[in-house]
C-alpha cells in the first residue's frame, strides 16, 4: 500500500486536539446516554419503542435544522466564539433535561439541547480543517473520535450508576457540570480562529449557503455522510433494551458491557487514525464496512447470551464501526475549500443529525415489543437494513475518495514547516 509522509503536531495543536476531543466527549455522552437509559425510561415513563425512538430522534432533527439555519453564518465569525456560543446553549439544554419529569418536557428539552449541541461537531470539524494538514487529520480524527469511546468507558457507566442511584435525570446533571468546566477552559485557552474571514466573497449568509449547496462535489460528500449516519444510528437507540430483554443481561451488567466496548474503542481509534495517515483511507473504510455488516447481522440475531460472549461480539462490532468513521471523516474534510468550510461542515453535520433522527425513528417503527420486559421483535430486520445502506455508503465514499485524490493532485500539495495554523488542507 502507498505510504504517506507523517506531519508532526506542535504543542498548541496538541492542546486544540485535547480541548475539541473533551468537548466532543460531553456532546456525544449527552446523546449516547439516551441508549443505556432506554430500558429505564421506557419503564419509568411507560413508553412504547416508537415513542422512545421519537425522543431520541427529536434531538437529531432539531440538531439538523439548527445546522442548516446556521450554515450560512458559519464562515462569518471567529470559530472560537461560535463554539462557545453553541456550547453554552448546549449546557442550558442539558440542564433542562435534568429538570424534566414528564415525556413531553423531556422531548422539549432534547429539542433545545439538539438546537445547540448539533452544531458543535461541525464547528470543531471546521477548526480541525483550518488548523491541521490533511496528512495529520487521520490521527486528529482518531483522537477526536475517542470522545465516543471515552463516553462509553467513563461517562455511560458512571451515568448508569448515578441513574440507578438517583434516577434517570442524574446523568444529565453530570454532563452539565463537566461541560461548564470545559467552557471556561475554551474561553481562557483557545486562540481565535479567523483566517477564513479574509476569504469571504458572498454578500449574504443565504447566498453563501446556496453557493455551498450548489457545488456538485460538496453534494457527493453530503450524501455519503447522510448514508453513513443512517447505518450507524439504527441499532443504537434500542441497544440497552435489546441487551436486557433479548440477550438476558441485567441492569447491573450494562455498565460493564459499555465500559468494555468503550475501552476497545479507545484502543482501536488512535491505531486506525495513524494507519489512515499512512495508507489508503478508502481501503480501510471499505474493509471496515464489510466487517461491520457481518457483525451487525450476527449480533441482531442473538438470543439469550452469556455476558462474556456479548462483550466479545460488541468489541468485534465496534472495530468495524469505529474503523470506518475515522477514514470517512478525514476524506470528507478534504472536499471543501477554506472559504466554505464552516458552511460545508454545518450542512454536513445537519444531514448527519437528520439522517440519524430518521434512522432512530425508522428503527422505532421496525422494532416492536408486546409488553414491559418482553423481548424486542424485528431487531434483526434493522441489521439487514444496515447492510443495504452500508453497500451504498461504500459506493458513495469511493466517489469522495476520487474527488479528494483529484483535488490533491490539482493542488500539488506541499506542507510547509509552519503548518501550525491555516493548513490549506
């Protein structure tokens, strides 16, 4: 396989990676914690799978709408200020979740949280693309995506412990408290990110949004991201309910299951990040997608299974899921020009969130349950649907890969020694 030159990080770049990774940790944890709380919420609020699926998708839909509304403005402000504004709003929404005591209030609180939280990932991606060269981004994505594994290793088990002790609202208070500390750190230490402001030509935010959507190459990236999200989100909302009601696990065993899966993710992601900076990113993505398809079918067709085997299968499935997220994110980040990055990442994140909401809602319609504590039905159908979506994802990501290579060849990229900030790729 073709080898690529590795570009080292500076001290400030390492800080940026850390602060964005821990920010992503809190946002992902806030979204992910809904899955392990699923069985508890469905029993506590007397919800059917379709109602719980809607509660999960409410966050995703509002996040997607928010991203589209802010996309035109995303390249008109200092990215640090944008990050702080939306992160503070996310904290407020999470506090509302902790105060919710009915299904209607919980859904409203999830909508508020999504309106702010859904934009944070796109702002972080724009910052990464501005500050890091393409030859660095595989490793950067590997560390940023560690927020996913970290939320499972630390956040979800602790959140489940707090939920078992003080109620399902407690994990949201934990996320809010941690996020306030991180917001103060961003305000004090992160430098302004403003290089893109000198490149703006569009007179209005709407024109800038339209020009971004109108570019054919960008639309290919958007479509690839949407399909990836649909495939990735479909199994997640009912993961804990399936583990308890179908696999025979207990509420006390769930934290261990999520912790083991999270530890595996923390180990896998940096390795995949380094690997994707050295060899072909698309090949890694394609192999990981095929592996994920196999493991999804195996897992969704399980009956009562010993905890140790469930853990092993979760790790194997997580290998496929994580190993396709990192190279696909790195490839997609190379599509937009610097002047369009904020808008591109906002639209891309919006489609990701909306697609995730569609996936959660559709999964809620596919999956059924005859009564409290009875096995989920048709969960294996979700696994089969994921296979079809993943095949389409591979074909679209192949086009993204070709676009990226074409752009790299046309630009004849040379990485300067001072690639600390403002890397063109």
